[in-house]
């Protein structure tokens, strides 16, 4: 009977959708998606409500088995991270407290050795909608990336005034979306806020009065940047730097107005960080009250461990490959009593890197140089024709400074650790956006039309005439 009622509502939503205009289409689509989720909840065989909260060796062993196979998710997700997400979801179902993990034998902190954001959001999505962890991960990743694409395109309509700039923006953002979806995991989530926020931040540059939209944009930017930081360490810092530079140096407001906007940005970030701290406090309070709980201190993403192993990028006898066991073995040889990933463990590897730098300086320099070249190539590929356009029509100093500061910051991890594409999605996002705005800047100048003709052919359009894109600006 319940299923028949849902289907009846679904038919009604579809019929209503067919009779209305654009708004009705949107509302109908939302109704269909909501009803689909509700309907699917009753069809799922595995949900958080069925979690086994009893001490069970078989539950622990089942998690270990998942370490030997590919996670049941369509988008990329590390196997170890999937197992930790299972334990975080089980801990949430059994305790009702976020970021508590239960491995079948003990309660403990979720993501004690990783950034906690994903372990907060994915189990919450799975619990709310009754999804499996693999499906919840896919829904969250795809939803965030597509939402960022939509917000980014909407923001572009406020910034781009040429057909060439608009067409290039569509191509760039669509390709950027593909890159983020292929990267998956925490990497896509940490880069999506830049795609969503940068166009909106730039849309207010020409305003001479502070508006409510400015305040909301900067506040939301702070919240999203802090959320990105929680998902992957320092992932939102480049967006914060970009926003501060643009607001302070680019906005045509009085000093008081710019100060208010920067304060709003930082308050949004600080408020989000405080929310996470409150969640940590709740988790720790539960673990202290639970007999037998493992009270490991949540340490977040390790740094010097990754830097040490990153020295394997240029082949050498000291660190032959990027493998965790090599770092573990090095620390055990120096201080066998230390626990893996502990603060003392990190400090030991830090000292070892400096010892190695004194003993073999050229190994360090060779790694840094080769990684810098690789990171620069990724930047070149992402910005591509935008770099040519930037030579034709230089942008204001504040725009160059904001973009290149964000690009450089996002490239640091690739230079000091490993220039893997998934670690550089933030750099790729900012470089692609830099290319879009460079082309727009050049296309607005009619005297450069002949020099941009080859770009016109590249994106299959016939003119760089400076016009408002009428579909969005004068629709109806």
C-alpha cells in the first residue's frame, strides 16, 4: 500500500512537471529525485539500521576481507578509506555519535590517522538516505562536483561578457568536472569549492558599494574552504588566499567595506572549524565513557611521513619506492618503541630528512627540481591557451597575484611530496579558471580579434564580439 501511494505521488509529480514551465520542470525533477530516494530506501538490503553492534570477531574479519578487494563504489575510493568508512558508519549507527568508529571489537576515533571530513559526511549521507557506504560515497562525490559545476557556470554568467569567453568557460568547466570525477575520493571534494566560488568572488570586483550578495558569497566561501580543509588538510587554504587578495586589492570599496568582507570570510571558516571541534569533543566524551574504547588521539593527515617517501620520486638507494613500510622500517631502526604515525614518529622522520639533506643534498635538489617541472607541466596543460591570452591582454595585478598565489600553494604538495595528478586537482582547477578569465580579458579587446581567431576555431564559434550572453541575460 505504501509503495502504491509513492508511485501515485510520483505520477502526479511527473504530470505536473509536464504541464509547467521551467520552474515546474525543476520542481518536478526535485520531487522525482526525492521520491526515488524514499522508494529506494525500502529496497536496500544493507543499511546502517542493520549494523551489528555486538562484539564480533566475524565483523572485524569481514572488514579485513574488504582490504583485499576493490571498494564497491563507482568513483575512485581508496580501499583502506572504504574500510574506515564502514567502521565509521557502524560506529555512528551503534553510538549515534559522529566520527566514532566500531571495528567489531573496539570503539575508537574514526579517521584517527586521516582527515576526518569524509568520515563525517559519507556515514551521515548513508544514514539519512539508507544507502550503502559505497553508494553514499558516490552520491556525495558526484553531488558535490555537479553542484560545484552548476554554481560555477551560474557565476560565470555574471562575469563573462563575450561569446568566446563563455564558450571556453563551458568547455573548461566540463573538462574540469571530468577531472574531478576521475580523481574521486577526498581529492574531488577538496577542489570543488574553488570551482563553485571563484566566479562569484570575481563577479563583485566592479561594484563600488557593498551588497548583501557579497557578504553571503564571502561567508559561504569561508564555510566551504574550511570544509575542504577538514576533508583534506590545507585544501581550502588556496581559496582563502585567493579571496583575501581579490577582496583587499581588487574590490572598489572603502577600507571598512573590504575589512567587513574579509572578516566575514574568516568568520565563516572559523565557525565551520568550531563545528568540527564540537563534533570531536562529542566523540571524545563518548569514547571516555565507553569501557574498552581505544582512546587514540586523532592526528589527522601525516606530513613528514609523506615527504620522506616522496624522496623516492627520483630513483635512489636510500628510498627506492613510495611504500609506507619503508618509512615504518626506518623509524623502527632508529626508535623501535615509537608507534606508527605518532607525533614522535613524525618528528623522527623530519630529523631524518634533514640528516639526509646534509649527507646527500643533490638527492633533495634533484627531487625538488624534477617535481617542479612536472607540476609546471600540469599547470601549463590546465591553463593552456589561457596563458597565450594572458600575454596579449595582461590582467590587473590583483588578479595575477590571486590566481598565481592559489596555484603555487596548491602545487606545494606535488613538489614536496609527489606530483600525482590526484594531488594536484586544486592546482588544475585554479589554472583552468585562470585560463578562462585570461581569454575573457583578451576577447573584450576588439583589437585582438585577429589574434584570437585560432581559438575561435578551436572551440567552434565564429565571433569574439563583446556581447552579453542573451540566453541568460534576457531570457523570455
